[in-house]
C-alpha cells in the first residue's frame, strides 16, 4: 500500500468509526503518516498475502498423523514431568500387590538387601525400613525410637511427589530424641494434640524409607530389633493403637522399579486420581486429558493414545540413559576424575527443581531416574556421599563384559565406613548373579587380598581374576554402574584434597 493510498484509507475509515471515535485532525494525521506508511519490503503489495499469518510459500508439514503426534509429545513430556511421583508410587504399588501389605504396615528387613530388592540405587550395607500411608483417612502417627546405644535411624519421609517433608534421625525433625510424628493431610486446620511433632503433607499419600544403623558393637540383628520399635497408626486409633504388623521381605522379590511400558501411565493415572493438583501442574493435567488421564474419571486412552504412550515411555528411557552417557564435565566431583555425585540438587540445594518462574524438568527427571529418597536440603557436608563412576580412567564409558579394577587406599576419608556397590546401568538396581554379591565394603577388607600399602583392589566384571574372588563384584553380563559410598566423609573428602582413583580396564 503506497503512502497516498494509506492516507486515503484512513480518511475513508472515519465514516465507519464515527461512534465513540474522535475526528482525527489533519495536523495529527500528517504527523502520523510518515511513521505508519514508510514503504518497506515487508509490506505486502496489492493482491499479495498479508505479513505473517502462515508459513512461507512451499512449506509442508513434516507430520502425517497429527492425532498421534500430539499424543506422543504429551506422553513424552508427561513421563519426564512425573518421574519423581512414579518412582515413589512404584514402591507403594509393589508393597501392596507383591508383599500383601496395606497402609501403616511396616517393612523391616532382617538383613541387608539382596538383588531381590529391585530398587533404584539401594544400599546393601544396612537394613532398610519402609512404610506407606494414605492421609485421606485422616492424620497418621509414626512413633520413632530414641537414637542411642541400641541404634539409630537415618532416612526421609516423602510426599506423593517424592519431595521430602521430614528427615528423621539425629539430624532430623526428632533430633534423635524420638517421639511421635503426626502426618497431617492437605488443608488440615485442627489443633495438633500436645506431644506430637506435626509434619504437614501437601499430598495425601506419604511414604518413608529409613536405614537402621547399628550402634557401635551392635549387629545387624540388633539393628533389626531396633527397627521393630517403630509404630504407625491413625490418630483416630491413638487411644488404643492396633498391633503393629511388620513384613520382612528378605527372601521375597520386591519389584519397586517403574515400568517403561503402558503400565507406566496406568500408575500415573492412579497417582493423579488421588493427589491435589498444584497450580504449576495445571497445564500438564490439561494435556493428560488427551491421553485418557483425568481426575475423577477411569483411565480411558484411545488406541492412538496407547500407541503413543507405549513408544514415548520407551523413548524417555533411552533419552535419560543417553543423558547420563553425556553428563557435562562440570558435574564431575573431581575435574580430573570421572565420578558424578548421585545427589544432584537444584540451585536451592533442594530436590524439587521448582523456581519462582519455572520448573527445571529435565534435571529433575534425571535425578529421580537414578535416585530415590533424597534429603530435604543438601548440606555442603552431607552425612553420606555417593560417587557414581561414569567412565574409566581414559574417559571411556563402562561396558558390559569388561573387567575393571578400582584401587582403594588403606586410609579412606570416612569416619564410619566405605562401600562399593555395583548396579545394572539399565535399571539402576542390583545385579542378580550366582554369587548375589552386590557390595564390598570396609567391613569386608579382612577377607580380601590386600595390596602392599595395606589398601585393596576391587574388581568389577563378569569373571574374577584368579585368586581374587574375594575382591570381586560380579556383573553377570550387565553394563555396570559402580557407586562408591562414603559414610561420614572427612574434611579431606569434603574439601576435595582426597581424590578417588578412577576405574581401570583390566586386560
């Protein structure tokens, strides 16, 4: 449109816009025309298309099935978004369906875990304790024993999104003094009875996982007996609590891993059907409707959604595996080594990854893909450090079928003990083997062959070197993910003056 045409167009429009519009003065118009009507190549000429509003000429869609594509995209993002919640719900589902438990029953392992505990990066040096409850039925009491000469507990209570609402033990809300924790549901406004420590939950379903740590001179059997001092019941039962039911699954398979098939979304629906919707999740909840996931309604995906979900959840698994294969150098604990801390907190030293203006979705999904039950706040000097070996000393990713050696000095920077546990990289869980050995620790050193300096070399691979079976953790054909745990790390570890040797490929 030329400048003189544009001016005429403005004057013609005056008659149409008489009501409620002041007459444009000639002086004002003259001043406006030079600004509004400068011809540029972007202005469409008579008979051409307007600026913008459609793709460039010749453009074509890359997508043939838009219904599938939108459902696939939403399913892929939903799996990333839901990773913290699905990982903790899987523990609950398996406890109820595989162990025959119900709310407020307590799992107490009588010995350290074996590969039958199919769980993400679990430990096998101290016995586990766990339980689940549903606050839709009202507040729940958890009686915690005093830490002392008989033992102590260390662990977390988490909500349905697996965000820690209370740490328990000497560094927790009970400060090691024991007491009655009272878990209250969303919106709870009643007075808290005297003598209770309130732990307000933003969600209805709550879970905890503790480790029963033996006191000095005490055994695993003592730690198990100490764990059985716990009690869990509804506040409405406080006057006459029911007999506590304990379940010991030491010889049972406890399959707590998330599913990476269509069942993943069945579990997602089960979570979303119960829990309150947070403001920042409403957009995602709207997207889930197209997948048949809607609060208050049965799970009802159509055939296209089923295909999209099945492929998306597989792709997320491969994506996160690739993410860990390419962790940036900045994540290394020591710049010249190939270890990454298991605990990758957000910028606020928490594990929610929720900021004032966004949620950091991918790092959050990655963290909950390989770890569960994080502390509420990550201290600068954590009570336990977990170093995950991502590559060997030459920077090569660890491989299935290869044999590796880790040299450990006689004096490790720990106040309590150290442990090397090897996981299956595919599942982040223990490896089944004929030996069922998942861990070697400082408690095993006297059974191992020592080096000349008093330290030990531990071998990780499909077969032990001759004469070194006691120094070997089998991988049974799996790609290894070794984790070196430091319990009570010293200043030398925390200030990084101590450096852990990398794994070396043998042969």
